[in-house]
C-alpha cells in the first residue's frame, strides 16, 4: 500500500537554489568517517526550463557494482543530453562507503539494499538509507537504479520491476531491454520501498562487479534515455529491440557434484528444455555429469567461476512465457544484429563456452557419467541477488 508522501522541492538543495534550465553538482552528507570527516555523495542535478517529472538515476548501491557508474558518468558528460522538461538527479555512486572499500557491503557488514526506508536512530545502513530516502526519493516522481550481478557472476542486461504497478510497468517496458523480470524485489530493497512510498522505480541488472563493460554501459545509458523519452523529457525516438519477454519465474540451476565445469551456454542465450548447460568434469578433464535446462528459458545470469562444489549456483534461467518459441526469439536477434547480440558476445568472453559432447559417447567413454538432477530449490526473484 502506498504511503502518503512528503515531497521536497527540486529547486532547493542545502540552501542552494537551482533555477529552471540550469545544472548543479551538489553533495549529500550521508555519514561520518572513523576520523570524524563528513562522508558525502556527489550528485549532478539537471533541470529543464519547463516543469515536468523528476527522475532519479542511481548506481553503486552495492559499492562494487560500477557498470551503472560508467553509464551515469556518460550521461553527465554527454553534450546532447538536454532535457525538454522536468529534472533528473544523477548519482554515479550511491553507497560511497562501500565503493571506497571495493565492497558490496558497508563497513558494518550490512547490505544497504536491504535497509530501506531506514531510520534516523538505527544502524549505519539504516541511517544512510533514511537520508537517501528523504533527500533523493522524496524529490522524485520516478526512479531507475542500476545494478550488476554479485561477485563471481555475470548478468545479461535485464530490467526488474513490480509489473502490477502500471507506472512501474510503463518504465520497465520503455527502458527497452529484451528481458523484463516481474517481481516486487526483496524486503527492504531500495526500489521496493521507493514504490511503496509512491515513487515508481525499476532496476536494471547487467554485467559483473568491479568492471565498466562497454555493452552494459551502452545498454544502461540507452535505457535511461528511452525512459526519459517516454516521459517526454528528452527528444528523439526510443531505441529498443523488436521483442520483449516478461519473465515471471526464474530458477538457479545448481551443481549436484563438485568439479570443474565446461560451459555450453552463455549469458543471454535463448535455450530449450533439456538443452545441456554445463558438463561437470574432474581436474583431469574426465566427464562426471551434465546439467540440463528444466524448461525453455533465457540465460539471465551465470557463474564466472568454473570450479564448483555441490549446491553452488551455475545458471540463472528465466522461464519463457507459454507459447514463446526459443527459435523465434533467436531469429529476431540474428535479424537485428544490434546491441543485444553484441552484449551476448562480449559477456561470453569471460567464459570458455564449448559444444557439448554426445551423451551416448560420454557414457561409452565413462560409465560413471551421470545426468544431474534438476530438482533443486530456488525459484522466483528471491533466488537472484539484487
């Protein structure tokens, strides 16, 4: 249920006036360091001459997820990024304390993205969350939060949002990603609590931690521009693929045995039920077992570490909607030959992907070879880090 909102004006920041048609670099104090120095977030505010929606675009809510930082820096430095109406609040690094430590988490080991809307008298994370809510979210009509996969994983670009909210659905579809994952998000998550407060918010997930990857940056920057165009805040036509897939269910396929993996798919691949995902081998390369897709799906995310133990996640698969044919989506992507195909190829350079051997031949060579079970826990967005 949406709570009543207490709005702060966009034209005032710490006593400084930001007139219509102007831009300002400002800083938001969110905490203090061990040496008693103020910890401040750098923020860029850009206003059009004409009134309109106020949109925040944030990155590095987890301090090691900096692909979004690269995208926001690109927008700030783009001379053609000129608003027709409304205002944007651009925050390249939201969690500055974690960013300075190259860490996902704050110094108190808490996850800032599980601490919203926060409190004035709580933990370090809770206090920071409260300031971010009061000073950023309270000024905005819409929000976009940019993320990557967690450590030792990579994600194909996808947008996530609670599609039961019409305004969230509008933002998610306008962003222009092929894949939209439907869900509210974890309890205490920034975008979930922003939506609860009356500020419809989506997130984008893409790429790896500690990297600024060209295709992911381009996907994120393009998506932000698309949303602003849909809100009639930016000139130009939206750029998006010929199709979008809404995923209501996702599953982490997990290893049943320890070993060293040979991958057979890459992030963004559209795959069919029972298609081989990875072969588990010994350190000497002898095949032990194989993992298979439980249903027609898109490979949303993958581990980038081939050495695994039982129970470790290998592939995050998003179930394709009923009636959606993998071959048709693959044909669309080949015909487009655009950013989406480029990103698939770029992300695959972090993995060694090979064609699977014939299973019958494997069984003949190694009688101990097994087909790994796909009966594993972990469905829905709760199985995916955010």
